[in-house]
């Protein structure tokens, strides 16, 4: 919980952001089309703020009256993961600004956490050990009744400790989870575990490599098992990446149409 001076700093920060003023020393670390992430120094250490894109007409009403905003979900889901023993960058605050009954600007603030994404994990010399540690994390999610609907490589940061600093091979890896808008709590349906593997890697071979690590880990835990698990992971992987490719081609056609 921020102390008084930190709370005052955060309040001033959000007011400046609303006026389009970035904090001194801010560096954009994710220049997304809809949302942007900025890292910047502060009297309380390096922080990261996520600036959410302004929602369209319908969503601006939905997020104001019917559903929690992405900023609020980022904050509350972070707290829920911490409570479940999972690691996330320390959440500090979120802020929403509404006008005329519509959500306009929204922000989520957390501490900066070191770590690399797990993209191209197959290039790591310790790939199998890291995947075994990540499989333990998936098991922790499912035991806690948490369904992470966007369990993708860019949303998982990993820090690797020296071997001599870890109790065992799995504890060498510290995973932190970011972009936590799409989650469901109180979900113990093992079938939903399959979806947490579908987008972990572009390669089906590497996706199944990870799935096999999880299958080995949970071999003696019937309540976590899914009949035909590997086949369902493979099917889910194909659906996800085929859908992604269709969307890419559609965007490309739309761009070409606009140029004519």
C-alpha cells in the first residue's frame, strides 16, 4: 500500500498523464497500437505505467456502467495472483477518467520488474529445465482455480538465478506475469488448461514439448488430467494460429483497399 508521499506522487502522475504529460525520463517499452507501456524513474524506484487506448463508443459505456475496465482488472487480478502465491510486478494503483457517462482515459501503475519474455524459449540451452519450472506454474494456476486466458510468451517474464543460488533446478526460475486482463477465477475445469498451451509458441513441436512437461508433472494427479491432452493442445494450437493468420490477411486486404 503506497504511503502518503507515494500516494501524492501517484495522484500527480495520473493528472499529468491525463493532460498528455509523460513523467521525466519516461521510455516507451511497448509501443502498441491500442496501449502503450512506459518505464520511468521515480523517487520510489523505477515504475511502469500502462496507458490504455481510449475505448470506442460502445465499450466506453460498457466499461463505465457494466464491466470493470482493463485498468481495474489489471490491478485487482494482480492482487489476486499475489494472493495465490504467483509473482507479478507489484501493483500500485489504477486510475480512470470518465466524461458524459463514458470511460475515456485509464491507466495502470506498477513497479518495474527485471526479466525477459519467454519468446523463442527453444533457443535457450536450459530450455527443458525452464519448461519444467513453467509447468509447475501452470499447475499452481490450476490448483488455485485461475484460468489465464492469455498465457502467451510476451506476457510471461522470467528471471534465471545462478545454479548455486537455487535449491533445485526448478527454483532457478522466477516467473512474473503481465497483461492480466483476461482471467477467470474459481475455475477448476481441467479442460480449460488446454487453452493455456495453445499460444505459448509459434511452433507446434515446441508447444507439445511444453505440454509433455506438464503431462509428466501431473501424471499422478487425475483431477488435473485431460483425456487426449496432447491431441487437444495440438488442435487448439492450430485453431489459434490459423485464426491469427486469417486476421493478418484481412488487415492486409483492408490496407490495400484503403490505398486504392
